[in-house]
C-alpha cells in the first residue's frame, strides 16, 4: 500500500522560521514500520501552485491530510482535487483542527470528499485503519472515527486512545525537505533550530488551551531515549538550537532532573531551549538545566494583570511570574514570554499592568497572540456569543481578534503599547534574542 501525507498551505506568522509538522513524522515512522510506502506533499515549504499540481497528480491508495483549524478549507479542497483524478483513493483527515471540530459538530459535512476523520492521536489507530482498508474490512468497531459513505456519515464509539510515547519510534524526519527548513531559518534568522518532543499532555487548565488530541495526562518518553535523539539531531543537523517542543517541559521536576543527569553523562555541544510554567520552576531545576546547555526558557505569561490571569484560569499570580524570571536571570537562562492581548473585558489599566510587568521581568523574547476561542475549550463555551466571524480559515490568532465585543484599547493597539515599551528596554541595553524579529514583516 502507498500512502501520501498532505499538509495544506497556511498563512503563518512564523513561515520564515518554520518547524516541520512533527506529528506527520511520527505517523510516517509508524507506517514505515508496517511496510507502508509513505511520502509527503508539504504545503508549508513548496510554492502553492506547485503544491496543487502535486496534489492533482496523486496516485496513492490513501491520502492522509493533517490540518489545523485554519487548514480545514484547504483540506476539503485537497480531498476534492484528489477525488477528481483518483476517485478510488481513500482520503483520511486528522490533526488538531478536525479533532476539535468533530467534538463540537460531530464532523458531518454535506458534500465532503473526505472519507474518514480520525479524532485524537493516531499512532495506534492508523495502522489498523490501513490494514482494514487493504483487506476491505469494516471500520465500524474502530474508535474515534467519523466515516463518510456516500454522504451517509456515522461516528464510531468514543474511546480516548492515548499512545504509549515510550514505544513510538522517533519521527521520520527524512520525509521532510530537511535542507529547505534549515535554509529558511538561516536566511531569515541567521541561525538554525530543530525541534524535539519528549512528552505529550499538559495537566493544567488554562481556559484557551485545546487538549483534544493529547489530553491532560502527561506521558513521558524515557530520558535516555530523549537524550539519544538530541544527540542524533546535533550530529545530523549541527543546529544552533534544539527546541524542546513539549507543551510544558517543566511539569515534573523529578523528570527534568533525570533528563539533565542523562545529558551530563552524554553531553551536548548545542544549546537548547524549552517551554516552562512560572510556578513549576525552582533554582535547583534551573541550575540543573543550565548545567547541561539550556539557554532559553519560554513561559506562558499571558498578562501582567491579576484580573486577566484569573479570567484565563492561569492558576498563578504576577508575583510568581516575577520570581520565575528573576531566578532565570540569576541562573543565566534567558527567560522569554508568551503574551495574550484581546481578552474580553481587558482595560487600558490591564495593558499598563502588562507593560510594567515586561519592564520589570526583562524577557529575552516576546511572542504575542490574540485570544482566540478555539472549539472544545472552556474559553469557547464562555465567549462564543462574542464571535463575529465563523470562517476558521481567517482565525489568525497571531494578528487579529475574532471577537465583536468592545475593547477599551484595540487589541492591536494593546500589542503595540507593550511592544513599544519592550523595544525601549532593548534600546537601553536589555539583552534579547535577535531571531525573534526574523518573522516581522
């Protein structure tokens, strides 16, 4: 059997510093272990006209589309194009977008050319689905599917299938145009970065976070296996940075210390970075990370306003943010901050609270998002009456709000207020990560 993965094009703020869709890499590795021939049409890296020509010429038995919520329309168009020229192909859709929408809307769509939607993680389900298809056997007892048979849509039983991440093979990175990814990084940011995942899941309850695919239960790979993959990435790519892509690297102190001890025994020359949470770090953890090459740690700060932090159900205070950043500065790890603007009820004072926080904590990097109520989140349930545009393809959480409610400060203006204060700190000599501005137009 031959299967082709398709990653539809997407307008993306970080197109100049892209990471490959690692979820496809994991699935490709699993399928290759089952002797399935796999390849990829990567809309993130090839020119759009060339992308659609390759889709038009597809001859694979199975077409596997991975999509975010913004790529759903593109996924539908891929399916339609494939069926026009290869009507016997089975088109399967998965990824975070369709998984979330399937929970909300049961996945039905009149006129769709998509045959199957897979909800949630697919490493365990996909090999089974392909075997059933090859043997012309029923899929009705396979969980977490939406099956379209000539417009008759059925949903199979819901059974959260969370893969044992310790048994999943390393992602098949050869399926991506590795040189093209690195070249784009180097051209845009004058550095290169590759990413790795050592766990799945997050135990916290931030209202805007969708855990449809990976769930709340954190599942860890063996520390020795993660360290071995980091060393492999260093040898294969010689990157300037290895980014630990997990939702939350610092969720479990014992686990962090174990990985750091493993890296002490197998030292890296390459600096690495990760994502943390301000109330899960302490000096011992940060010292251990610094000793084995951690150069930067990104935190989901979101806001300097206690009111906004409570609205977003962050579960920590402004004081905790300051303490975590002070510890990072003390240890010598650059602390970066993810911020959110465009929160319903946000006032000018809330923005000024964030300005003063940024001035106080001196982050090495700022990354802004506009609060977006993605389906299957608590935020969606609480604020859907303010959603003005239901065209998910236009939901750009890096550059626009979907809310119609009145803001005391326009969200873009709020972002600019904070950014202006940040740039003044840089002008006065505050260290920062130069590559953060590579994606600015």
